[in-house]
């Protein structure tokens, strides 16, 4: 059994999935390039959340705050100060991390549901600032003047001229998200990640192997906030504007649902969850306007049938098949 | 080695630890016994920093460690196991011990190494010495109670402690498991020259391996001394060993 699994583990999944995803613009329509861009960005966002959820055992309700901050920092820097895209993108991530450090300092002082509520409160503060600070954030109307980067070095792409701009941005976004996810994977599998696992499993015991639990939870919070900020920056550029609802708590709930749908105990769970949810949303919305209803039913069935999410369910199935064979 | 002086702790009026003084000598096995609710666990929590005493001092090799956070105390060479089994239940046995070595080995902030490749030799040696090699890749939370206790002992030993505090190491074990784990403890303590301080309800265990016994009753130490002296102590027999009526 361990032989088989180590073979599965040896496949460089980040590379394989990225290369597969990179083929999308060469055969698919603009509609699917759009969905694929969403999936790439939300995969990074949801995976950053899962560093807290699945790896450290913290349930943040306010992860959208750092996504929103990243989006505003990146978007405003590009639109107002003509900062180049890549630099603004990185600064957006740093912005997310900085705010995560400030809010996280307080949040990790509480545990369980109180932690969750405090992260939600922090996110609502961020949202309220974005919503009301008209001079800087554009207030309720948002800031719709984020320029789309030109990316001339990809002009040679053999795609339909009408999809070229989308395809170029998609490939750049995909590469950046893949790097982000790869880094998160390294962190998850690192000794630091193992310490986070031990905190998730048993914080009291972790303390007595010499771990300052709050400090490590804060580090995880900062890293997760940073990567959420990167995802937010990309999203703002893609939508060519940043709006207060990026930081609204429902955005955070969306990634929470993606992670749980895909399976929080697997590194790739949130990515799968993001892909499934976005594709389903796309498919269902074209038939009915009752998407939230459909989503509710899917979640209900899933949580009862596969408590470990889609990947958890697949794993159980895989074990059963092997047990028989 | 470890010295507790006039320790006192009360919880909203109830005095759980009342002027307790105790020493555990280097390389010796010291037992703290007493009926349920005598304050054994509270005493341990005061020593390991999980609780802060109202008065008194805890000295570890002459250093005052009273009220210091548990994660600091544990870096000074004190390890403990808990009364209810306290491991990392979703990790495998191997990963449990490896996590402890990572933490003690100062690799906790290493974000770009690979956890699986850390401290393999040490982890495997520890598995070997605890007879856990065969179950190394089982999820720790799914194992028998006795085996989980071994894992917990392994986690505690990973820091190469000089003093080990064990809170009821054989609680919930069968007679067979109890005997095996006591033999194991005794062997490991001798091999490593460990100072052992433990609480235990099984009197056979206590009298067979202790060099010194302290009897706690209603938060106070009522007797302390060699096993044979404690066994004959009139007050101990009356309140605890149940021999008073004879």
C-alpha cells in the first residue's frame, strides 16, 4: 500500500496540473478561459485559507479581508501610481500579510469559535473602510480604473485574436498562482508545516514539546493572509477594478465552501473544490437563477455522503477498491 | 534536581495545593500518591507551568521556574506526559515522534525543508527503543490505549529530558500493559539516567519502582520517605492505603 501511495505522491502535481490548465486557451472559448482564470485565482485563495483550516486547525470566517486588501493595494498602485503589474502584485501580497499580522495578533489570542468570530469582525472592519473611505478606495462604487497589463512577450500565442488578451492574462495569472500554490505546498510539507499539524491535532501537547502555539498560529495567519492578498491582487487586475465586496465576508465563505467541498485534509482539496464549484456555478446559472439553492443541495448531499470532501471520498473509494483487489 | 517549596494554589476558595514542598533527586524515581482529588494533577500543572501558583517556588536545578510558560520550561529539560493520552491523533506514530524531534531540534521555523526527511535516524531509533517500529505508519489516534501511551512517552523523550513527569502513566491499561510499560519506563529511566516524578494509582507499581514516595491528601503532603517507611506510616494507612482499621 505504501509503495502505491508513494508513487502517487512522487508525481509533481503542481507542474502536471499547471501544464494541463495551460492548454485551456488553445482549444476553449473565451467563456472557458474566463472560468479557468477564476479557478486559478480562487484555487490560490482557497489553498491559502486551507493553510489555516486543514493544516493548522483554525477556522477563519474573515479570510476575504486579506484578499480585498491585496486587491486594493495592487489595483490602486497600478491605477494611481502606474506601478508595474508584477511589483504591484507582490506589494498586494505584502499588504495582505501586513494586515494579517496586525489582525492576527489579536485573533490568535482566542480559540475555536471565538477566533472565527474575531476574524469575521476584522474582515467587516476592512470591508467598512473600503466601503466608506471614498477619497482613496472609491467607496461603494469601488475603483474601476485598474489597467490590464499588456504582456507583449506572449503576443505570439497561436490563439484567436479575440481571445488573445484574455489568454495572455490567463497564462500569466496561472503561472503566478501555480508558483503561489507550489510555495504553499512546500510550506505545508516542511518541518514548519508539521509543527502546524501538531498544533491542529493537539495544541496542549504541542506546547509541551516547546512550541509557542500562538506565535506559530500567527505565522500561519500571516502567510495565509499574504497569499490571499496575492490572489486578490490578480482578481482586481482581471476584473479591471476593485470593489468593497472583495473584502465582504461572503467572499470568505465562498472559499471556505470550496475547501470543504474539495476536502480540507488534502493539499489539493481546495483547488479541486474551487474548480468544481466554479464550473458548476457556470453550468447551473445558464439553466436556472436558483444557484444558491442548487449549491445548498450539493453541499448537503456532499457533507453527508463524503464528510472528507470530494478528495476524502475518492480516497475512501480507492482504498475500498484496493481492499477488494 | 527538582525542588518545590511551599507551593500553594486555590481555585475560587478551594485550596487544591496547600503548602506543598517536595524534592525529586537526580536519577531517582519519586512517586506522588494520594486519593482522587488529592491535588496530584494540580501539583504537576504547577510544576510544568500550565498553572501559576498563588505562592511558593519551583526550582529546576536551582533555577527558579515558577510561573514560566510551559514551552519555555520544556526547553530547560523537563518533559511530561499527561493523564489522558496526549498525542497528535491524526498523525502517524512516525510523524508524532518526528514532530517532537523537529520541535526540540530547533527546526520548527524551517519552511523550505521537507518534514519527512528530518531526524529520520533519531525517530527510527526511538521507535526501536519503544518497540513501536512495526506500527510506525499507523495513525496514532487509532491505536490501543497502551500503544498511545508509548507514543506519548516517545514524544516526551524526544527532547532528551533530564527530568520526566508522568501523570498516571498506566491509567486505563490492562494488567499486562501496565507491567510491560512499567518495565519499559524503568529500563529507559536507567538507560538515560532520568529523574522520574510520577503519580500513579496502582500501588504495586508505585512500591516496586519508586525510590521515594510522597503522599498527598487534601492538597497537603502528609508523609514522604522511602517506600517501606511510607507503607508503615500510620496516617497514610488511615487515609489512603486502607490498612488503618486492622
